C-alpha cells in the first residue's frame, strides 16, 4: 500500500535557494519516485517564514487532507522560532513556548501516525544575518539556533522519536544567503535524511 511522507516546515523545507533541484524535500521526492522498491509519495508542506505557532494553525487540516494512506510525519521547523527581534530578550517564539508547541504538534501528529520524525536545525552565517538584510530588526545567530535545536532533540528523546541532527552538517560554503542552504547544502541534507529513513526501515 502507498505510504505518504508529509513534511511540515519552513522555507528550508520548502526548498528556498536550491536553484538546481528545489530543495532537500524535492530531492527526496525524486528519489522515491524513481525507486521501484518503495511505493512512497512525498508531500512538501513547507511554508516560508513559518514558526511552530504558524504550523499549529494549519497542521491538522493538512494532515486530514492526506490521511487516506499510511503516513510518516516529519517536522523540519524551528529556525524562525529562534529568530529574535532587536534584542536576544525578544525571541520570535520564547523557548518555553517553543517546547510547548512541539509537544502539541506531537500530540496532534499521533492522531494520524505513530511514525513521527524530527529534523534538526542547521547553522547560519552570522556575518550575513546580524541583522537580516531584508528585515533589519531581525537577527539569527548560532547560539540561539543551538538552544532551539537542543529542545527539539530533548522532546524527541522524551517521546522516543527519531531525531536527525544536522547542526554540524553544513559549513558556510553550503549557504546561499547566510540562512538558506544552497544546492550543495540541500544535497547534504537530503543524503543525511534519506540515510536515516532507509537505515531505520521507517517505511516498513
């Protein structure tokens, strides 16, 4: 029977700045479409700019629309939550609320699947993002990203869910604008995520 992988995330999941293949999710979709051994459809549900707050508003509706076959649910979100406005004392999503949002997402996801995976965050090039050129009151830094990544890892372990740690996967040459991976960066992410899916036999 066909299995659906529904991937919920932000602009990195959506595929921003991969001008060759459209991002790591698109690469994963292409991989499974050409793999005759697996009947798997990949749905890219990344929305540019999304935080966990935004995802909670749309998650159940989008799951319901794709729940006709067994699902694997992947969350690849948190970078925008770690963003702060003008001061590190003003995060876009306070870290306690971020953890609570992850708990809510897990509880909702369990209504649709027992196969839930979290994809960790990737580092940024701070020299290009303090402040963000397209919105100068906003900032990203690796200290905050590491903190939010640790929360994702902690919550995943507490629920015995797979966590794909990407924090040290990319270097600055793998980034396009300091925030979004370029084609090389997305390729690295795809290979790491595909390896986890296959090695843990999650599709079975």
